[in-house]
C-alpha cells in the first residue's frame, strides 16, 4: 500500500462528511509521515508538527511538495502559517 493510504481514506471521509468540495480549502495538520502522505495523496495543504524531530529528515521530494505550508516545532507556530 502507498504510504498514507489508510490515512488518505480517513481524511477523505472526514472532508466529505464536512461537505467540503474544494480541496484547496483544506489544510491537514499532522505529526506523522502518514499524515503527510495522506495530505499529498489528496492534494491538500499540509502543516507538519515536528514533535520528536519526525520531520527533520524530509526528502527533497517532500520538501518540494507545493502545498507544504511549513513545519512547526511548537503548536503556537501554526498561527503564523495560516
């Protein structure tokens, strides 16, 4: 299975339940590679929470994801990203 595939399904269900049609209005905030994979699979924006340094070793492909809003070390930093 593709990285984040089950996360993709969960995210799609949640977005659909909210009756959001325009995925460009969605931003996933997550703290795992699976969260990031799910966001990429759906083509939605992503903010990574860098708990325990989990996003310190991102690949160039990940860093260049056009909808990567940013990586935050502290929750309050999200406010500067949205």
